[in-house]
C-alpha cells in the first residue's frame, strides 16, 4: 500500500500494524468492560471520490438509516465523509440538481473526517471526537483496518454506549461489594424480598444462611488487612462455586456473608435437611487451606440458618433469626451450622444421628432376623416371613418402620437388604439339612430401591448359589407401590429369578394401586392381603367385601392368597369360609428369634 492520508487526519494511529484478521461482525456486541469501536460500526458501503453527487443523493433517499457516507480513493483509503443533512439540504434549493448533477462527490464531502483504527477503545474515541470539534458527533466517524476503510459509526450510538456503561457501573457500585464482587446488602435484601414473594406463591420453602468467619479479626491483627482482604476474596469465590444454581451469595460487610437458598421442599423438615446439606458443603469448602501470598492459612466459619415459607416472617426478622442461630453455632464451638428453630434443630440432629448410627449398625452387624410363622388351615406351618430388627446397643430393639424409610432415602437399604438376603439364605440352608424343616418357604421383603438395581437378579442368583439352597424355598415379597414405574424392567427381573424357581408374593395387597392389567402381567405366585383389612373383617361390611373380592380375584388369576394380621379365630374362620387357607398373624405367633421359631415349629 503506497498512498498516504497525510494531513487528512491526525488521529489515525499507524503504529500498530499487527491487526487481527477477525470477522468484524463476530465482534459486535462484545460485552467487555472496555469495548473498541467495532461494537458501534455499521458497514455502510463507501463511495469513490469521483462518484457523481446525484448518485450519492440517491443512496440517502433510498435508505433513511444512512446518516453519512464515507468517501474512499481507489485504494479503499478513506478521504472524507458526506453527512446526510447538510448534503441533502444543498439539493432542496431551486436548480440545485441541474447545477451540481455532474459534479463529483469530492467537492461536497468533509475533507477532515475523524478516522480511527478499528482497535481504538470507545472511551478514547469520545476524547478524540470532543477534541476534533463537536460537529463530528453529527457526521460520525470512520474506522479503518490496515488504513483501509472498514465501517462508519455515528455519534449518537457513541453517546448511548458511553451513558449505558456509566449507568451499569453506577449500578454495580451501588449493588455490589467492590472487594469480592458479590452482591451487597442492598441487592441481597432486594433478592430476599423477591424470594419471599416467590415462596408465598409457590409454597416452596427458602432458607437464609448467615455465615461469619471464625477468628477473622485475629488474622487481620496478625497478618494485616491486605492478607485479610485476600481471604475474603477467596472465601467469596469458594462460596460462589458451592451454591446451587439460582441461589444468591452476598457480602454484608466485614467477614459476614449471607446465602439465600430458594426453591427448597414444601415440607419444612425436608427443606431444613436440604439447607443443611448446602451448609455442610460450604463448611467443608471453607475448611480447605487458603494460600494467602506466602501464608498457608486454615480458616473455618460458623453458619446460622433460618427458613421461610411465604410472608410468615418479616425479612428483617429472618435476618435476626439467622444471626441468632449463627451466634448459637459460635457458642457451640464454631465450624458448624445451627438452625434458628430449636425443635427443628432437634429433629435434624436426631435424623443425622440415626443415619450415622445406621451406618455403624451395618458395619457392626447389629441386625437380626425375626421369623413369623405362616400356617395353613390345618394349623400346619409351611413357612415364615423374615423380618429385620435392629438390636441397638443402647436403645434395644428398633423396629424397621423407624429406620427403613431413612435407609431407603440414603441408599443404606442396599447393604441392609443384601444382609437380609444373605442371612435368610443361610437360614434356609440350615433348614434344608433337617427333614422337619426342609420344606419351609422363607419370605424376604425387598424394597423398591433394592429391587430396581440393574443387577438385582444377578445378586440374588449369586447369593442363592453361594449358600447352595433350593431356590424354590425362597420367596421375595414385593410391595405394590414399587410397581408404579418401570414395569417392563420389573417383569424382566422377576422372570430371570422365576426361571430358577424363586417365588414372588405381592405384599400389602389392597393398599396400593395394582391394576388387574399389572397383576396379569407379573409372574407372581401369591398375593398377601394387607393386615389393615383384617382388623374390621369380622364386623365391618366394607372390609368383608374387600377381602372377599381380593380372595376371589387372586384365585381367578391362579394365585395363592395369604392373609397377614390374623389375630383372632373369627378372622381366620371368615377367611377360611371365603376360600383363603394361608395365614400369618399373632393368632399363631408374633415374629420371634430363630431359637423360639424352631421350638415353636417342632411343637406343631
Ligand atoms: Mg412383608
């Protein structure tokens, strides 16, 4: 390139020849702090210096959005700019067209346009325009790349861009903490109000977590504020990475941070558990060592939490509650989380204790199987149901209803369920070695989570093979509620186990949603009438009708029918009269340890 622009423009910076060859369109709307002129550029086609001015007039008339037309020489180097208003005005005058029609545009352009390189920052352009005279605000200015024409921009867009960015930065100053870049108290309260209103509409709980660093003052006093500030910044970034999407973290000032958790469960206890999980993740994250310049530093924090559900509590009160809870956690030894509500705290603690004790129970095998006998109409035992008991070292025997739901929720049901299966198979093996007990069928309860494991069938088969038992003496009890979902998978698992002779009973029958469609499809052997129907079966006409229906339906599907909860001879008689000849209940025996069971069995 040989031509120079010479004196045309003093604002072009030719010092940097290494321009990137990027597509300018891809760089429009770049959201950075200090954008270049590219953001404002319009790629209006330039006209050549010898173009007749009437053609330029046509350009303006065709497109009202063109505010100025750049003029270039034959090397595509910009040499002037034609501003719409002043140019069009010339042609309003009488005979103007006739007078100027054949003249070149060269005579009509502003020969001293503002020309900037495409990498010039917008803030610098503003200074250049002001320095060159405000008329350039009207005409706009030209951007080049390698001195060649690239596009033009107008002063109005420039002004807009600068004001908007000022507004954004003012907003940022007013709503964000400058040290950590987190929202400040003002923005946080705004979000909290919004969250409370959302919670009132949706019914979902939210939580406010108040977080205070432990011994922060000591750090500031010993290592200085600069190091203290570094810690605050690192804490802020850890908090940001450990909250869930949609949650808010803010710095209130000093070493106080606050978290807003939204869209938790509708159930307050569930919500508290969810808040606790987030709180514990944060405690763990803030417990990791910090690198503060040359110092490796350990720090902890104390967290107080308050829950909200709609507008029940004023937001100011929520802050107070979380603050009180935070002081509670400080006085409880720091590095911990406390809830404002003591009752809730107790329930949460109890649940957490139960979970850790349950883990210990699995490790230390604190479980036992009890056996409840099952008999036929002649009173002859044909089997038993194995029922788990937790023999707690301090609390004594704990019934499954108190720990199975938690085990299901935490997944601990898997090792527990496997233990039950192993123990039941070991027992069957023993029974199979004696003539009197050889034919006993043992029923084992299987939970949904356990049964729905991809490899459940294989696990059972391995266990059966390992203990060398006759699989036809093992019966798995499934519950109706597990049949709601993935029915094809369930059938496949059942079929795989059925092949070797393992039996299936549908437990708690009548309480769930079994449809006849399902019952027909499932390879079941037995249905078990839920004990709730037995309670009033002697006097209640509805329960009598239900039990009769279940028996008839079961038999018509070719299934064996057993009733559980048979506590009185009248109940047994009613069942017998209606064709049900298999029973389980206190009338025969409650669930008992193996020794008692065997004694009972040998008597009969
Ligand atoms: Mg059962």
